[in-house]
């Protein structure tokens, strides 16, 4: 009932796809990440039909993302998260672990290096906050792969809320790629005492929780995993699919679904199966980029989900190589 009224269309076609079939086709694509795989499942759908179903279903599911991806707000929820993280390694008052992950996409530009991330393939740099149960409590999927994690955090709604001390005495845990703040705790750079070494060990034990969540998330939804070639969609549509899979991941965790089998993360083996994600030699890139800068306004009053209410065209980087969001605030 959440999807059917919005994608049902009056038509005189004899074999028009029902809303249920369109939804199942989209869910199957999220799970396997290949249009051809969906076609080969005996559904009788063409590649074009699966593509249209995906384009129709994804924006509808995005409307419900905010109801399933939320930071803890009540006193009970915050205390429960504090206790959960404290039980892992003894660090108190942790409200979440933040980290970025690269979601591979089809390279949209052969001359713009902003899409190439630290792992040398084109991607969307997706920031995720995770709680003690492995639930995604915040997600930002709107920046090119070459954008630094700290820049994404500073310009995100959760980062701005933390800076305004809206989380009270609670703080986030992040790796050394983030700046040390009162609301964002990172490891000690050069531990000199046993206490600092023990803190780094506890920090690592707690932070690996989000790495394991990334593995389960990408294994459950192969469309965002490198082993299946990444998302062969436009960057704007890819951002929408990423948020939808995060919402479905939370629904699966809350429902007690079985954990998916782990996938091989070996990069050498995946490069052989993904020629379209080939790396680019940045030394051969032209120095000039005839692109128009995009205004990045203060997003403190909005959440990442407002970016996907309308999948607007993707904008490029400016000539000064300043990172710009894929879907700017309207």
C-alpha cells in the first residue's frame, strides 16, 4: 500500500506491469545489482522494463527513508545506544560511529578527476553513522568519490547538529581522517603512554563495528558492491538507490533477517571483472575544467533525504576543484 497507489498507471496494454511486479523487480535489482540477472530469473521482463520499474519505485521508497533512518532523540534511545557502545570496549557516551565508504558507479566523466576516490575508481563518497545494533542512523550520499571524508562531515546535517551541541554530552567516533572535536573523538595520533594505547585499542574495537556493518550492507545489496560492477546508473539516480538500500538494510536488521554471506573484497580480482570502473591517470588530466561552481548553502535545517525528493541533474566541479554536492539544496 505504500508504493502501489503512486506507481499504478491507467493503461490499455494487455500485459502492463502491476505495481507489485515493478516493486519486486526493483527489489531484485537492489539485491543482485544487474539488469541481466533480473531478466534471467524467469520473470519475463525486458531490460527496459526493469529499468523503468527501478526509476518508478526508487523515488517512492525514498519518501519513507526518513522514517527508518533516524538518529536517537529520546532519553531512552540515547541511553540504550550509550550502553550498547560502552559494552563493546568501555568508551562512554558514544551516540554513533561515523565513517565514509565509496559506492562504485559508472564513471560519468573521462576528464574530471573529482569522481575518482582514494581507492582509484569512480564512486559516490557516502557518509554513514551507525549505532550499536548495526542500524544506519544517518546517511549522506551526495558527494563525488574524490571528496574528503572530513569535508563531507562538516557540510552534513549531522555534523552541523553536533557542532551546535544538539547531541548534548554525547559524541561520535571517527577515524584519523576526521578532525578532533569535543563532539567527534578520533584516535590519539602518537600514543606515548599506556593509557593512550589502551584508548586507541578501545577506539579501534568500537570503530570496527561500522566496518562490519558496511560488509553486511554491501553483501545484502550487491548493487552497491564492487564485485558486481557497482551502480551503472546516473550519479543522481545512484544516490537515490544508495539511500533506499540503507533504509532496506535497517528494515532487515529490525526484522531479524539472517546475515548475508561475506563477499570477497580482493581488489585485484574485482578489477578483472569491472573494466568499466577502470582507474584514470591523474597526471594525464587536463588542467582546465570549464565547469560552473555550485552554491553550497547551510544545510543545518534540512536532512540528507530532502536531496532526493527530486532527482535533479548532476553538476560538475568548479575550476578551483572545490567539491560540490551531486544534488544541491533547492
